[in-house]
């Protein structure tokens, strides 16, 4: 057993290259994957779940996306972050003779940094990110579905994390400042992970709460924003949402791991209710150059 625990600790460290943990200097962590999101309901302004309707017709939203996330260790305490991807979505009324709304293209891109300012347990890190939408939600066609909110934002998070043998715990409160008519948001993510030799399990929670609320009369069961298709999954000015999920990962080698995920919303206001499933490949690329110089033994000048 004495040989097992260092191996478990190494795998646990690799599994947690997010939240408060950062990659080693000159190490690039790449996460590429696919996610599917399906929604057939909306939460209204008081949290009541209602069937998704598009122009008063019962509908269903199906969304696929492929994504790329990269984090590079810039030093012992710093890392750079980049996220982007391609999204394809459509809303179909249950009566297939009715028109379908659809959209496809690049979705929100994030550029950011993470600074680990406390290395001892619990680890503490500050993350900042600039969110840029490479698409527009203006002048959409009648059958075109918006890819997102189409608004820039700045995000700040404080990550706290600690490890206890095979278990790890993470807590990440934050703030998201969105420009335009969209409300700023308070964020709260948390996770508990368990590593079992070459596998790991992670139970996670994600929450967002808008700081400004519109009148209840203007936030009904159907999103009236053009390009939303009636869904609050996009162009929702002040959503509240809590999501619970589970990730299961396998260490394929010291460099690669495969991760599957599933999550479902559990509560919301002026937000979309739905489930999400996905799979991702995480790759660790070490670009550091080992020091191969030979050590030269010093010889005293007096010959001693």
C-alpha cells in the first residue's frame, strides 16, 4: 500500500488541473470534447416549470457543441486560459409542419489568467476572464436562432481547493459583469472528487444568480426576445439557475485522460430547464526542457 498512495496522489493532481489548481510551468493542458444539451421546458420568473413554446407552439431545443479549452502554466503561480468552440442548435415545434429555427457558428470565446496566491492547503487562486462573442444577435432572420446572448463580459472568480488523500474539495465563488441590458451575475461553483486508482468521480454544482430583476409581468413562460425561439437558454436578461452534475474520468496514460459528464438543472427563474451530456479528451503536454548539463566537481586551488 505504501507504493499505491504516491501513485494515487499523482493521478489526483492531474485530475484537478482546474478550479484552484494550475498546470506546471511550461505545461499545456488541452481539453477537447463534445456536449449535447436538450431542453423542453422553461422556468418562469417565479420558478415554475413550463413547457417550451415557440410562437405558442410546443417545441424542443436540441443543441450540439464541440469545444476547446486550453490552460498553460506561465510560471509557478500563473496560468493563461483560452476557451472557444463551435455550436449548432435548433428548435423544432412538435408539429413538424411548422417552421424550425436553427443557428450554427462559433460561440463565446474566453481569454483569461489564473493566479494562485496561496500554495498551502487550502489552495487559493484568482481567475479573471474576458468573454467575447464572435457572433451578432442583431438583424437575425425569421428562422435564425441566436447562438447565445451576444454580449461581452468580464468574469472574476476566487477558487479554493484542498486534497485529503483520495478526496478533493473545490469552491469557486465569483462575479460576472455583462455589458448592455443584461444583468450582472453572482456565480458559485463547487465540486467533490474521488480518485480510485485509474478512475475518478466528480460531483459538481454550478449556480448563477442575476443581481437585477425585471418586473414579473415582463418575464413569462416564453422568452419573447427575437432569435430566442421562446427559450431562456439564450437572450435571457436576468436568469437564475442551479445545475447538478457528475463526471467520470479514466486515466489512459500519464498524458491522456478521458472524461464523460452528465448534468441537469434543478431550479431556475427565467432560465431554460434541461439536461446536458458530454465527453472530452484531456491532454497534458510538457514543453519544459530538462537540464542535461553535467555537474562539474569543484577542485580547491590549494589541492586539498
